[in-house]
C-alpha cells in the first residue's frame, strides 16, 4: 500500500489537473508539479505544490507520476520525457483521454524499463474533481491498482478496474460518445420545448423523473436557462474526443450513426466560434442566444 511519504508527480495542471492536484495535496501527499504554463505552478505553490523545472524533473523525483494532458501529441511528448527517468517500481498513471492502442503502446515502453503503467481516464469534470467524486476508469494490472488506490482515492469515487491495459480508455470513449450524444439531444430537446413555450424548470422537474432523463440534461438545463456557457467542459474537448472515438470505430469497422450526428453538431458549434465555450453552448445552434 502507498503511504503519504511516497513522492508524487502531476503533469498537466489545467482545468482538471489543478483540482486533482489540490485534492492530493489536501490528502497530505507531497506533489511535484510541472505544466507548460508556469503561472499555475506559482498559484499552487503556496498551497503546497512543489514546482518542478520540467517534466523530466518530475519523473526523476516522483515514484508515482500522474498526467492529465489535452491531446495525444502532448501525451506522446511527455511519455518520451518520462521514459528517460523510468525505473523499476515507478508507476505512471495516465488520466488523459487517448486511444486504447496508444495506451498499450506507451505501457509496453514503460514496462520494458521496469516501470508500471495504468491508463486511468476520469469523468466528472472540474466540479467532480473538486469534490473528490471523479469516476476513475482503470486499465492495467489489478495489483498495481490496489497498491495506488489510496492515491486515486484523493479525487476518485468510484474507482473501477475495467480490464487490461487500454480498457480504461475504451470505457472512457464509450462514456464520451454518450456525453456528446446526450448533450446534443438535451440541447435540441430544450430548444424544442422552449419554442413550445415550456419553462426550463418544468422540463427539468418532469423529465427528470421520466424515461427521457439524463445526466447531461440535468447538468445543462440550468446553463441553457441562464445563458451560462462558461467553459467547464469545452466544446473543443468533446470535438477532440469525438475524433478519437470515430477513428477507433473505423479501425473496428463499426458505424456510429448517432455519433456522427453528434460529431457534426460539435463541428458546427466550433465553426460558429464556440470551441472555447462549455459543451452546453450547443444550445446556441437552435436558439437566438449569442
């Protein structure tokens, strides 16, 4: 089991990484942090983060290194830098959303150096991270997961072992497909109801206890009503994930019919300049807002 004396590393202190790192610090762990933008390191240093000069320094100092990066190119780059310091007993935990194949490829390289690797993407957004309620989907050795579980428990609940390496990413892609579809459906349904003169509060109350309910409807209705599209989970993130999803589907030879509709809608939102706004901004495709 891991105790609080084991040095941790966190690379990628963005919208998700910051609250995750804060939860680790709050749980009493020593966290060495690295980020492309240095400002966030100064912001978190008074809270207990130990700033590192670069990714390599984190790899050299930390026994468990966690990453939360925006795309596969960033994941590949950071993996190359960490591999220079990989060693027996070290554990790399990948919280970024990537393809299962890339997870398996990177895992094999770390394992060749004696390190262990878990793919452990998360769901729940910044609010879930702040509350310590992220769903953590883990692929890899179950014994390694059991060992590092106290670390993941700082921000994760539930923590689920999904299978061998890459399985966590596979489940995350299923989740993101549904997030994109349900967000698209919620925006369309809300706009449809609004055009018929139905109050969003009534829609939320009635549909929330009906078969049409969904987590994305409950999440996004208040945002539609308030015109609040400040980014928690931006359109750009779902657009990126949909590209991963459809690339994986093409490799598997499965057609994602509804997924293609969602991809088209997120593409339209991006074309309208909404990439930096929250995914709830899909509502603007049907409304006169903004």
